[in-house]
């Protein structure tokens, strides 16, 4: 397979989606672990220390570039696959098997991915862009991310949007987790059920972890 085929052929697009998907899954684990520091309930000291480490060191900053590149590629290839699948289907099936054929979220990856993208834009504008702009343009100064989270999540509409974004992510992962590993060749009848169960478990844990963060601030569980 040539480099052109990697980005243009159906098989190549799925491989890119699988590889970038696994990369993003690893990022979610790290991101959830870092954000979990808010529950130390120490006024944000542990969380801000972790955020400072991620922003002030060379290796995380380089990986950050790779993360954005992988995310953009994942989005582009996902949209291309969605448009390609829709154009090939053309006329709707005579019979709609619903969930008997496949789960609704596996048939709605394009919609869920778009909702996650909108949520991600809001998330970056609330936290990542303000912090990086301070680091790069205000003589290396950093904002207090914990205090920013506390202020941001004091508004109910923001909390609702974040929770809905987390639910969209959870459903996206419910199908995307197992799909990514299967695409990369981890596909064996003996282990398919285990892989599916791990995928569902991972999607539930990640969804709850991220959704509980804004809820914890809004409900006053954190000082």
C-alpha cells in the first residue's frame, strides 16, 4: 500500500482511523488521570502542579503537537469515511433492522463525532487557548487552571453542555474502542467478547470521570 492509498483508499482510511483512535484513547487515559487530581480537594495544588508539568516541559509539548495532528487526521478521515459510506448506500435499505443489525451509535459515528468536535472547540476555548496564550505571550505566566475550572463550571448551561459532550464521547468510544483494535488486527473470535466488554467498560469509566468533574464543581463538592 502506497502513502497515497493510506489516505485515499477505504482500507487505508480505516487503518488511519484505527491508529489515531488508539492514540487518542491513550491520551484520554492520561487526561482523565491528570484531571482526577482535582479530587485531592486541596484547593487545586496537585492539579495545577500537574498542569504546569504538562505545559512547561519539552516532551509533553512535542506530544501535544502529535496529539493535535492525530486528532485533526482522525476527524478528517472520519468525515471522509462517513461521506463515502453514505454515497455508496445511495438508496435506503428495504428493511430497517435497527439495533438487530448494529447499535444505533455505531451507525451514528459521524453525528457523535461532530458533537464531540463542537464540545472540543468549547473546551479548548475555555482552558487550553487561554493558558497557552499566557505561557507564550505573557512572559511565561500561567493562569490558575483550577480557579478557571471553578469559575467556568459555576454556570449551569456550561455544565449541561459538558455533560452532553461527555455522553457523546462515551457512545463514540463504545463502538470506536473495539473498532480501532479490530482495524489494527486485534481480531480473534476467542477474544472478541472480551474486547467488546473492555470497550464498554472503558467508555463508561471515561464518561463518568469527565462528566463528574464539572458536576463536582457545580454541586460544591470541591473547595
